[in-house]
């Protein structure tokens, strides 16, 4: 993480936005990855990459239309990192993790 993003990702406004987006995605489809639809989302990703110029623009940085809930593998692919995905998980009605399931599609 770069220095100029560190403050943003620990700021209350981002944490509220991220949590609300995850809750919305869980309500829609249980929190599946919006790209592969095979695994549970792991990280909220900005479609328009944040830059020092746009990180203070709420329509880019805090807009749900600019966000995707991606699994670990799809997020790594987006950023050119090819590492095995984290295990998928199952959530209960409160959004708490109740079990991890092995992803049979992931490389070992």
C-alpha cells in the first residue's frame, strides 16, 4: 500500500462505505465475487483506480458504482498477482463466517 492511500483506507468514511457495500452485496447474492461468481468476495475493489488526484473525490473514492466485491483470486488477477486464492467461506444470517470451504478450482 502506498503512503498516500494508507490514510484513506484507515479513514472512517472509507470503512463505513466499504462495510455498507459488503452488506449490500451479501444481501443481494450472499457476497459472491462479482466477477467469477464462484467464490465469496474478499476485498472491495475500486473499478477506477485511486490516484493522488482522485482519492479526495467522493464520486470516485466512495461511490458504490465504482466498487466491486472481488474474491482474492480475481483481485490478484486484476492487479497481476497470481497466487492461490484464499479459501471461500460461508456466512450466517448475521454476516459472520461460519465455515471455510476448499475451492476445488484453485491451484494448489
